[in-house]
C-alpha cells in the first residue's frame, strides 16, 4: 500500500522537526489516515503534527484516536484548545475518554464543559463500563408519532445538523415512550401527507442501556441495523447506538477473545505503543498458573517412573502425544468459543455439541493413530508404536470432549467462555493424556 | 434471553407439524430471529415454516440465511416461488448465492431471471471470490455533479425505492467518472439551491472492485463509513459496499482467523448444521502435518537417550517445559497475527516487533524460571531443577521470537499470517526447546 510509504515520512518529518513538510503531509491525508499515524507515535511526538492541523480537522482526527492516545494529546494542549475539543466531541466518545482517564484529566475535562454537555456526559458515565449506555449517542432527532412526514422532514432539516446521526429516527409517544423507528429513507420516499404513526416500524429491535454493548453490536449485525434505539427500564427513549460504534465494538471484542484464547489478558492500546512491561503483565498471570498446574504432569510421570526406566522408548513419544492431544483440544475449544460468541451455539446445545465433538475427536484420533503407528514402528518397533497409536485415539477423543465442554460449562456458570483458553485446555489434556498413555503402556507392555 | 425459550418451540412445532402454531410463532418474530431458527434446522425441516411466511417477509428472511441454507430452501420451492425470490434479491446477495451453488441450482437460477437482473448478476460474478466486486450493490442512486441540492433530492425521492441504500450518494462527472460522495444528510441539511459540486466530498475514500473485500471492510471501520464507493480501473463508479456487508465480512474474517489460529480450515456454515465429516476434514490436514513434524521431537529425544537413561528425572519435566514454551509462543503469535489483521503492525516493523517480543519472552522466562526452580527442587532436587529453570528462560525467549517472527515473515512472502497457527509455533518450539533443554542438561549435569 502506498500509505505505508508515505507514513514513514510523517515520523521522519516530525523527528526532523520539518514543520512545513508536516503541514503538506497533513493536507494530503484523510483524518483516519492521520489518526493511524499518530497512534504509532508517543504522545510527545504526536502533539507536534496535531497542533498543526486545521481547526475543523483537529476534532475529526482526535475522535479517531484510542482513549490512551487522546489523553496523551490532551496533556500537550493549552487550556483553550483542550476545552474546545472536549466541548465539540460526540458525547459518547467523550464519556468513554473521561471514564478511562486519570482523575486529574477527568476533573479538568469536566470542569471545562458547558452545563448542558456536562450533564449529558455525567448521564452517560452513570452507566457501567461496556454497557450500551456508555456507547449510545443522545444527540438524535426524535419524532413524535402524530407528525406528518412533510413536517417530520422539516424537523430533521432544522435539527439534523446537531445530531450524530439522522438515518434512523426514533419515534416516541407521550412521555418519550418508544414507539418504534422510521428511517430517513422512509421520510424521503413517502408522501408528505402520510402520518409517522402509519409508517413507523414498531417491530424495530431496541435494547436497554444497561445491557452489554457487545450483545447489542452483534444484534445490529444480525438485523442489519444502521442504528439501534436504546431505552430505559420503562421503555423511554435514551439514545442511539450507531453502526460505526458497532463495528469498533465487534472488532475490539474479537481482539479480546483472541488474546484470551491464547491465555493473555486483552491490552486495549495500539500494539506499537504498548510497553514491554504491560505485555508481560498481560501474559504472565495465566502462564504462572499453568506452569504450576503443569506440576501435575511431573507427578504423573513420576508415578510411572519405573515403567519409564524399564522402557525408555516410552519417554520419546511424550512430546508428540501430548502435542497432538493439545492441538485437538485447542481446535474444539476455539470452535465452540467462537460459535458461542456469534450466537450459533447456546448452553442448552451442550449434549449435542459434546456428542458431535466426541465423534470428531474419535475420527481424528483414528486418522492420526495410523500415522503414529507408522512413525513409531519405524523409529522404535511395534510394541511401543501400538501403545502410542492406541493412546492417540483415546487422547484425541478425550481432548475434543474437554475442549468443547469447558467453554459451554463456563458460559453456563456465567463466566466468559473465552477464558477457557487453548493453553488451559492443553494443560489439562497434557496431564490426563499422560495418565491414559502410561495406563495403556502398563496393560499392553506389562511394565 | 426469552428468545431462547420460544426458539425451542419452533423446532417442536415443526416436528409436531402444528401449522397454526408455526404461523403464530412466525407472526410474533422478526425476520432475523426467524432466519436464526431456520439456520439450526436441516433443509427439509426449514422449508415448512418458510413456506408459511407472508410473501413480503419471505424475502427478508431468505436474505438473512447463509448461502448453504438458502440452497436447501430453494430446492424445496416450486418454480414460481423460486424465480420470484431470486428476482427480488439484492444483486450482491444473489451473486454470492449463485457463485457458491452447485451447477444445477445456478443454471436454474440464472435462467429464471429477467434480462436486466441476469446482466447485473453476471457482471458481479465476473469478479473473483472475496473481492469487493462480489459484495457491492449496483442498485444505487447516482447524482451528477452539476445538479442542485433540491433537484438531487427529487431524484432520490423518485429513484430511492429501488436502491439498496440512499444514505451515501455517489457523485459522478461525465462518463460515470467518480467525483466523490454526498450523504443524504448533506442533501437534507443544505439549502435547495446549493450545487452538488460545491458540497461533494472529493476526499471520500473509494476502492477498486478487484481489491480484497476484507481490506475494504476494515477501511470502512477505520473511516466510519456507512457505504464505500467502488470504482473500476479507470475510476468509473460501479457500486457501493454497504455497512451491513462490512459487519458480516469482518465477523466472518475474524471467525476464519480464529479457526486458522487453532490449525483448522475455516468452515463457513452454521456450527449446528455442519456434519462431523466436514469438521474432521477441516481439522485433519494440519493435525496430520503436525504429527509428522512432531517426529522431530522423537528424534531429539532419541539423540539424548543416553542422557535420559542416566538421569530419568530429566524426562519428568519434558511436558512442563515444552508446554510453557508453546504457551509463550502461541501468545506472541496470536498478538502479532491480530495486530497485522487490524493494521496496527506492518511488515517493516519486523525488527522492532521481534526486539520487543524477545524482551517480553525473556522477562516471562525469568518469572517462570523462579517457579520452575521451586517446583523442581521440591520434586527432584537442585541439579535437575537448575537445568529446568535455565531451559525455561532460554525456551521462553526463543518461543516469543519464533511466535512473532513467523506471522511477519508469512505476510512478507504474501501468505495469510493467520496460517501461522499456534499449533505450528508450538510444534517448532517443542523440537527446538527439547534441543535447548538437553544441551543445557549435558553441560550442567555432564551426562
């Protein structure tokens, strides 16, 4: 991509302090491209091009940044510029920025806001993190059900400039009670005399502000919604969740699930700007738990030490056997965690899922046992090879069952299935797989 | 969710052949909810409720289904209903359905279309799978740059009913040459007399029809676009990629990346309806390659068989050591594959990424070595414990380097980084980790 080429230049220009070069670069790029480059710099560097932006693009670029980078930029701004940006931001972006900022920035930010914006921000901050309330925009054009289409279009034309979105228009009755939605498209293609209440979609999905925002984003994806109305517990309209937030939420949720699947805590900041110590912190907890849990594998090996001494060849196949079992378990766990996340599998599917995965594991085990038998016969002889092959069948079946059951059980007891990571499944399969292996060896070889 | 409760009923109603019950259930649910339930049934069952849908909801439900399920439904329909649905579908959805269908269905489908729809479909099918061209909709309202806003609104009102989206309006010059876009919002909030060419956003991003659709979808996410214009190699406007397709593409791409990360080929169909044999096929290829590659671990163990015989205790820590190395490598690989997918890391970051991951691996190794030393000393004594601890440090550092370098190298040579799966990294780390372990043992213990 040519962006990659030019991108290198912005950092170079900043480091060379070439102000006119930076101005030229900024003029040639779009706000999201500029934000992308700023995300790769530390706060001290990023503030230089940011200060050179035109007033009207400053806000656009700012809103594209991660909260961490937004804070770094804010720290480098004078009071007037600081206040102006916060006042103009979309209320939902602002609430998330303030919600994640250290107290010092948060207080300064809230103090500088006008009364109306401060009230709006405080209301959004009242909702829990990762709830729909933190992400919805209250800046919408609300239509009353008794309006005619022509009059409604006039309302949209008059108030639309201040709204974050006007493509989905919430329709309310008295007391702001949610009736349904009309789209701007409905208004444009219908005659001026029709009444809103005759064209309103009363079946349009809506969500509560207190619900998890990831569920709401996936609902928007399933139902192809450009915006999703948000209501309170008494069905009064509060705001809209918009598709751009939904896209970001789904991407962030998938990033988190992937990190968890590898046994790491999610790190929300840009990879390039995250420090080594934060990465170590995010990854070390599970690794330490797992190495302690792996003590079990040492115990199992010790229990069969006499068999190992009698037939050293048994030890040779330990890495292959537990590696294979771990791979099969990780595949099952990954498939089920994902199917749960996108809603293809539900908790009550538990028995049918385990039955399906057990058969998959058994068939995979049979295929792999053939290979193991060949490899074993070539390298050490038929007796040990037979033990290895039988163990592969049993371990693969067992691994698929464990790998699929654990995420479902996690969801059942209310834990995020993604914490059932591949490393966790692997460690459990390692210890139990060794037990299976040496038990079979004891029977077959009589050691 | 209450949907879960009622959902169980639809299958029950179908199996009891309770037609009036099915009708009632259908009336109480939204199209995407109905599609969600149909996705869980086999084709023969799903056709029963589908046939009972009102004509106007039939199409909405149909468009929400996966191509596989759409084919199953089509097979159960009479010719008239079959033709009607295909004629009314959005052209991009139809092209994808026909593109993936067996020749028999595809031919019947194309033959039943009107000439204009057939032409449109053939044009979309001319683009490669997974390219933007397959996903764009040609049904848009195009505005000429010389129009006034008031006149443009009239055009939208007249032609909007047939377009898939009217929120982003492509603006063209002579010869359909792309100038930029205006949004419906721009038209609504600007005065009727202004000219389109004065309000058109000439910097609006656009993509070529031949580009990969995943890149285009991620661009829409970054730039917060509700629709993205698609052009040909001479910058002539062809169609729009819409946000609902972008959401679906990103979700599907993430599902594929997750499957690949666990060493499985992606399976695009709904988990519940996928058969055991297809799951086995999707997962077996990598497993078989990996078990053959694991022969290397047997070779390494064999090479050090005399050391193993002299100090059996060395064998006890093999699972713990390679498990830990595999976990660290998988964490690094997962982090880098994801950072590449969302664009946070690029190929030219290779040296800085490896340097960062090496330090992360070293620090993790030091932390884990402390635990390994304690566990080893308790279970077998200080000599072997020291060997294990030193090996943990070296293996963790090495694993982090391998795990981060491989996805970047894959991208560099044009291979999807997601094929550098955790199992692949683990297997490589297993063999090389054992080599490190036994080499350290030979030096420290003198065996």
